[in-house]
């Protein structure tokens, strides 16, 4: 190509040498040098520069067809032409080299960006390794497989591809790379007789696996991975993959630590609540029983009756506390089986209110189970487990008696709304502090109220029961002060 361009420039110069001065003909040769420099290597461009000067002297400077020069001033023309031609050829070649390097850097940056994007969304070690191996095959045009450790030792069984492009006999080579943290295998100083190149996945603290690369012998495209810049990019690939695996393991460790801390916090809360709430009724029962045993003959009948009632009340409270713990355990383990049927809501509410007469003494409790309902829709029927729904109402009313001033009224209402039966328990207490509307349904959460006995399980049990019925329960602020616990149960006929 260079010779052809010089020849074309010479033909054009010969055709114009009778019209143009020799110094102007030199510009034609310089144009040819630029054309050669843009398409060919630096050494070809330099060679074309010398050929152009020689052709210019031989064909365009009198006497023609000889290298003799009649006017020695042309020597300066030759020198200037050669310098300009060499500068043009070398600078053009340098620009081409810079452009080539920029293209390589761009391709490398794009490959690393694609790798980072793939690894950023992976949350499992094996999936991160598989994504990296797949992208490496695409970028380097070679077969790639990543081996991960198993029980502290590298294993060919735990690999990113079902196909094994390297012989199982090279597992010892991969193990050596895993143990020493240095690459080995094909075209390296260590284990050069291997069929693949093995690169360790080294993180900040340890090695997480080995990346095996096998060039594509059929197409010979994969052999480019042994170029220095490709080797460097391949090692960066391995390093980024190792960092992604390390990040995944750190996230898993952090999550396990968080769960462990939550478990310990829950355990501490449980022990704290249980130690207080179990000790108090037990101490009351023990004290009353001890008094009856030691001073039975000297106590008046009324005092004995009070002590016996105290024993009965505290034993019942202790039974409810233990029952709540057992119920919460059953709901969390899925061991509760609902026995659902159609029941009149009025019957369930009446049973609960009758059982709670001692706790509700001194309070006005109003019930309205037919709000905005025509006579044909009465009574309100609910498809529920009547025992469990009764327990929900019991817990809500008991909560209301604990957290509202003595003597304040309570309301219990029910109505139908958009395919659901709505049950509301309303009070006129201090209300729930803003931001705690959901927290009160968490296990062992007892709010900031002082001198209120309980383990913080009543409302969580209510939510578990309602959710088991595919309903919802929420705590809402009540206009004029107080709280409304709102239960929504879907209407079903069977």
C-alpha cells in the first residue's frame, strides 16, 4: 500500500512537473505520506517518507532520472521535506496508538462496569461467581469456570458450570493456586503443563475460589487472553469477583448478627417481662397461702375470704399469662387450627362481657351491634372461630381497663362496610403516642406507661388471630380523645 501510494504521487508529480515548481510538487508527496501514516504502522510510514524524498529527487528535480542535483539549494528542500514527512508519519502513528489505547481502556472500563453491574445485584456467593464466569467468557472469548471451596478445600464439584472444560486431574493445580494465592497453569512459570490458566480470587483477607480459563483452540480467539493487557484485565476481573463474594459474605454475616441481636433482645425482654409478671402473682399467692396456713385460727372470716379471693385472682392472672405465651408460640409455629363457622356476633360479645363482669365493674360499657343496619340484616353473622374471636375481644377490653382511668366508659360497636364486618372497641383513655400505632402490635412491646402489669403479648395475639381469619386490626386515634381498635373481617357464608 505504501509503495502504491508513493507511485501514484510520483505519476501525478511527473504529469505536473512542467506546470508546477518542484517545491510545490513536494506537497503531493507529503499528502501521500499522510495517507500512508493514517493506514499503516509507524515503520511503514517512515519508510514511505524516505521513498517519497528519493522519488521526488529522481523524478521531479533536474536533471531527471538521476539522483544528481544541479542546484544544491534543493538539498535544503530534501532535508525539510524529509523532516516534515517524518514528523507527520510519527505523529500520526502516535495518535493512532493513543486512539488504540483509548479504545482498549474504554473496552476495559465497559467490561468492568458490566461486571460491577452484574455483581451488584447478587446476594448469593454461587450466583455472583456464575455471573462473573459468564461475563468473562463473553469478554475474553474463552471458556471460563470458577471453582469454590467446600469445607475449607477447593472442590471441582462446586463449580459455576455443569460442563468441566479442564480435566479433573488438574484439581491439584487449582488447589495449589487456592493455597498459595498465585496464578499458575498454561503459559506461566508454575505448572506450565496444565491445559488451563488458573487465577486466584483473592479478597482483602482470604482467597474465595479459583478462576480457570481455557482458550478456544478451535477459533484461536481465546489466545488473546495471554496478551499483557488482557492478563491484567483478567486479574482485575478475578479481584472484583473476589470482592463481590467477600461483600456478599459480609452482608450475610451482618444479617446473621442482626438476627442474633434481635433474638437476644427478644430473649432479654421475655425474661425481664416474665421475671416480673410471673413473680408478682406467685408472690401474692405464696403470701396469702402462707398467711392462711400460719394464722388461720386467728384471722376473721372476712380476711380469710379476701385472701382466698386474692389467691384465686392471681392464679387466674397467672394462668392467662402462661396461656398467652402458649398461644403466641402456637400461632408462630402454625399449630393453631381454626374451627370456623357462622356465629351471631351478638352471642360472642355477650359471652365475653359476661365473663369480664369483675374486670368491668364500675365502668359503663355500651354496645351497638346494629349501626346503620336495616332489620333484615340483623343479627350480624360472622364466619369465625368463636373461641378465638372471643379471646380477641377479651384482650382488647382488658387492655382498655388497664390503660384508661377507672370509671371511664367503653364502647363496643359493629357494622358492615364494603364486604366486611367491622368491629370497634373504643375508649376514652390518654390515647396511643404518635408513631406507636404499629409498635403496640409487636411482641413484648409495652409502651411507656408505668405501673401497668403485663408481658406485652395481648395485642400481638389479637393480630395473629385476626390475620389467621384473613382480616386486619389497627389502632386509630379517636376524635375527642381515646383510642379505637378497629377489626375488619371478610364476610363469608361458608
